[in-house]
C-alpha cells in the first residue's frame, strides 16, 4: 500500500483465457477486495483486462454454486 502497510490476499480461483494465459483471482476478506495477478504473481496493469477476468470468474463461480433450496 502507499502508506507502507501490507494486505494479504488468498488465491480463490484460477482463470485461463483462450490464448492459454493463466491468471489468479485473489481476495482479501478484511478489505473485501479482489485483485488479479498474472502467472508470475504480478498485479495486472491493464485494469480492463483485470475486470474482464473478474467478471468471467464471478460467472463461473455462480454457475458452479449449488442451487439454493426453495423456501
């Protein structure tokens, strides 16, 4: 962080694009923040690409979630 503090992120998903590039979706619960890294663990500089990967991750996570029980 800019103030010298650190945030620890947990890898919550791996995403691969059509070109075979791998990305890690990471989450920090305390800050309720997601980040996307490349296969080497570096944050993505391209914010649009990072958002696209997050959007794909959320769609995949929603599709793989068990159905909710009817009330």
